[in-house]
C-alpha cells in the first residue's frame, strides 16, 4: 500500500495557526456553555466544531476533520437546533436563571481544569516522539475499517448500533394522540 | 520540518482539558435539556482531540501509517450521532407529555 504525501500548507507558523484555532475553540466553547439563549449557544457550538475540525486538519487527520464537519455541523447541530426550535416555548426553557448554580458550575469547571493542567504539566510523555509524517489518511482508514483482523467488527457493530438508535429515536419521537 | 514539528503534545492536551471543562460547566449549570446536550457534545469533542493528538504524536513503529487514534475518533463520532438522535427523541417525547424540558422539574422517579 502506498500512501501519498499531502501538500503541507502549514509549514509557516503552525504555532500561530494552533493558537488562533485554540482561542476560537475555547471562546466559543465557553460561549456555548454560558450564553443566556440556547440558540446562541447552539451557534457558538458550531464555531467550536469548526475550530476543532481545523485542529484535526492541523494534526494531519484530514478524514476526521471532514467527518467532524459533516457529522457534527451537518447532523448533530441541525438536530440540536431543531430540538431548540421545537421545545423553546417558555421562559423557563432558557435555563440559566440561577446565578448560584452558574457560579458553582464555573468554580467546579475551573477546579477540574486546574487539576487536569497540573496533571498534564507534571507528566512527561515518554512515548510521544516527534510527530509522524502527514499522510493522506483516507485510504488507510478505509482499509483498517474493512480489515477482518483489524477494526471490521467494531465498525460493523457501530453501524448496527447507529441503525438501532435511529429506529429507536424515530419510534420515541412519534407524536402520541392520547393524554 | 513537518506539520506540527514545532508543536508538542501538551498544548493540545491543555486545549482539550479546557473544552471538557466548558462542557462540564454547561452540564452543571443548565436546566434546559437541550443545553445539557450541548455540553455533552463539547465533552465528546474534547475526548476526540485527545485521541487524534495522541495518535499524531505517537512514536511510529515500522512503516505502517499510524491511524489507530483516528479510528477511535471516528467511532466516537458515530456514537455521538446516535446519542444526539436518541436524546433529542427523548426530549421531544418529554416535551410532548409534560410541556417542559426543565430537568429540575422532571422528578417523577424521585423517591
């Protein structure tokens, strides 16, 4: 199997690209967590998804980046917006009326982040070497997913699970006449 | 000089931790079930960043392309799609029967 090198467009200033994408991801994630209106949170989530897709591309995972855009932005986010539009009828559905709870949540999140940062800072990743050459990953991913010795069984299980979940979702979401 | 040779794995881990904590804040503070789902999606994305980053910075053994972490990330993607579909179906169902999706008021099973 030959794997072609993809043209590397980010040799100049990979750090700048990383910092820009990271800033966009963190700001929009916090906006998604704290925006007073759910629709605004959903659109902030879209920005976060795009930033994460850019980070995947920066890491050389081109197929995962495109899947991220297609599945998350094209699928899950549209589902979320439909959920917001179909259920946001009352003021109570906005969800952030209690400042005490928001304060508690922000404190808990900050404490967890400090713990994680402390753990990351104190760990040397001995097995993490120089990054491998960027490759065109699509062919390798396709072969790995259809390899009986590799990921074929998890792949098929995931597809069956997805089918079952979608059938179940369609069954659950149908409108009942009674009550 | 390759793509991310100038970077190390730590910035990606910090970023992933920050995204996870933003998701945790959303899950803990929101009362609307759809907003809680937004937080869960953020946490899943954080985990996926870790998977892809560790995949990329792994020491390569032999000539085979290193893509295990990306395969895991794609499976997580499929599970996230299934989870969002089922969760929204549940939310719509609850809204249909009880006319609200405030998780504080859904205490039917509370002892």
